[in-house]
C-alpha cells in the first residue's frame, strides 16, 4: 500500500485513501475500508493531519444531473522550461468532471475561447449551458459603460445556438470550483513530470497524456462509486440546448442495488415494477436511466450496459427474456441447487424466489 501511494505521488496523481482503495480493489483484487487505509498511512506517518482545513461538508455542493447539461471553463498559467509563460484553457463537463478539451496557448484571447468551444462541440455535441467566471474573454456584460451592449465571440456563438450562459458572481470562486480544482490537479501532474516542456507543442503533448489518464484511468472521489470521468460521462443521456434537466421532462435517473433474487425496482405511474437483471450481478450497484417507458440499466462502476428494455406497465416482473431452466451447455447434477443458487444458470421468476 505504501509503495502504491509512493508511485501515485511521484506520478503527480492523487494518493489519498479513497484513491488507494480504488486501485487496490480494481487492480490488485484487494478490498480494504477507507478507515483501515487511513490507519495504515497514519501509522507509517505518510499523512499530515490538517485540523484547521475547512471540512468538505461545510460547502454547498451542486452538480448537473446530465452530461452536457453544463460545461465549465477557465484558464490558468504555466511556465515552460525556457521561462516562457503560457496559458492553458479547459472545458470541463460539470456532471462527470470529464475533461472535454485542454489546450495550451501563448495567451488566451476571446477568439481562442470561441475557437476551443466550437472545436469541443464538434467532438462532444452542444451543451445546454456554460458556466465561467466574469473574465472579459468570456463575457463583457459586466464591463464598464464603454462596452455595455457588446458581446464577445463566445457570447455571440452561445446566443446563436440557444445555449444558456451562466457566470459566477464576483468574489465567489467556489461557483466554478470544479474546473479550478481540476487545474490544481493538472498543474500538480505537470510539475511532477521529469521532462518539463520547453515548447507549446511539448506542453500540448503532456496535456493530451494527462487528459487520457484523468478521463479513462483515474478514479474520481466526487463521482458515485469512485467512477472515472469517462464512465460517468458515457453512462447517461446527454443534455442539449433547451433540454437540461431543470426543464419539465419525463426523464429521470436513479441508483439501485441488484437484489439477491436478480432484480431492481422501478416505480411507474404509482406502481412498483421489478426488472430482472441476472444473478450474475446480484448485489451490484447499477444506474437506471429512464426516459418514459424506455429503461437502460448500466453498471455504476464500469458503465457497462446490463439491460435495455421498454417497460410493460401492465405486469409487475419484467423478465430477462432468457428461457427458464438449465441451458443445454451447462448441466448440473443437483436440479434444486441448479435452479436456486448456481450463478451460471438462467434465473427463475422473482415470485418463486428461485425455488422449485
């Protein structure tokens, strides 16, 4: 565990108890609680207590319900090995923390903001809204009287596409806290690299490497089940201009845990329905994505689609569609054990509880 923490720290990655626990579970097939990991780290004097630090629970937390519901953007400075100053602009999905686009420039201008936004929409579709600070590369709505009534290139593009533009209030940096926290993680990783970039192209190559690591391989402790941003971004239907979840829609999403008897529950029109998943996934946490009667069920940790169906509102149990009883390829000497407990066998109706 201490070696894993050392490897993560030297790579410039988060090495806290949550992250260590995720790596132990998913890459070393070892399960330890967060408290146990913290005790081991404390005993080895690998952590420094920070009692004066403001607790995370004291912040008012908000999060978009769908991918592309809100994109946050900000830019930060980074100095190259030859002492040249550069600026890095990021577009980040608020719901999943998915890094949509990261690019390096000598200086971020209003034109570059608009160009990077258009490039990002070409890769990931249009968002329902954007959220930035009040920097004049993003908006001039709060500028002096000389600029009153004008718009930046980004503002013109958002207005043309019917995308809602949101800006943080002055002196409220936590409003855009997700992208600002992302930039801290990014710069920590950049500084940890042994070969520091001396040109914009070298810096961009590092940014592309970090984006792959951050999106695809790094667990995010703010996401459900410590999922990766890519898993969270791909798990749910994407919002679009005018379709954010704060509008009146029939779409919904909820988490559940597959029961021992193979199913999850979903209430529709005041009636509770049971949806069969399969005993292979018993006690697995899943995400239900519901669009009226269309239901998709995905693995909460991996994003794997486990089942897709059109709900039949006239019946309680929604079967998997697999034939009951043993399959020809798998025979079991004990029929009772076969029908009630074998994970390789087709499931029986939840009403029978797996009994014969």
